[in-house]
C-alpha cells in the first residue's frame, strides 16, 4: 500500500507499508476511543436534560404557575375596522359569539367535567351506610342546578349562532 500515485518524484520502499498500517491502526483506535468518550458524554447530557424536560407541573407541589401566553391589549372592536360598516357589524357579531363559545367551553372544562366524570366514584355499595346515597345525591343537586343553567345558556348561544348564520345565508340570496 505504498503511496506511489501521489508524485513520481517520491518513491517509497516496501518497508514503509508496515509502519503506515501500524500508524493507521493506532489512529483508528484513538478515533474509536474518542467516539466512545463523546458518546458517553452525550448520554450524560441527555440524561441530565431528560430529568428536567420530563417534569410535569404538579399543582400540589407548585401551586403557582406562569402562563406564558402573549396578551393582546387591543380590543375586539379595534381589531375589526374596515370601510364597510355593515361588514364591521357582521364580523363583530360573529367574533362576539366565538368569544362567548370559548368562555362557555372553558367554564364547562373547569366547573362541570370533573363533577360529572367522578360522581359516585370511590364508594362501593358495600361500604356505604344506609342514607349515604341520599346525602350524596342531595349534595349533587346544587351542581345539577348549575349544570342545568349552563346547558340552557349553551342552548341560547347555539340558537343565536344558528340564527345569525341563517340571516347571513338568507341575505346573500
């Protein structure tokens, strides 16, 4: 494996082939060692980062949380400005309905999902003393009343959306 193709002026004898092979093996071993050390260093970094990235916020341990969402300081009416006054009114109505729907969704998630999901959980029929079911249902009545009012409000908002869409559809004809 003499390097005879580089230049005709350089002539290597065949004794040099063994030293080049030994030198190449030494370099290969050094490179292998470097790769092993670098791989272990990367694994240590990855393990250190995995511990901090995978942590989920726990309300019981950290009751304070930061919301890092941008806050829009302009109002809805400032964002909806066109030359056409009728279009302004239509867009304002739909934007207000969208905001109302978003608030209702948030209220449902916060107030009602858990109550409906976990009602009656944790107690078995054998562990309940007579009258516990009635007491539990009595406590749940106020929740059901709030839920009934919420469903009525949702129905009103959905009806308003349908009426607004129908009015827009009819006015286009």
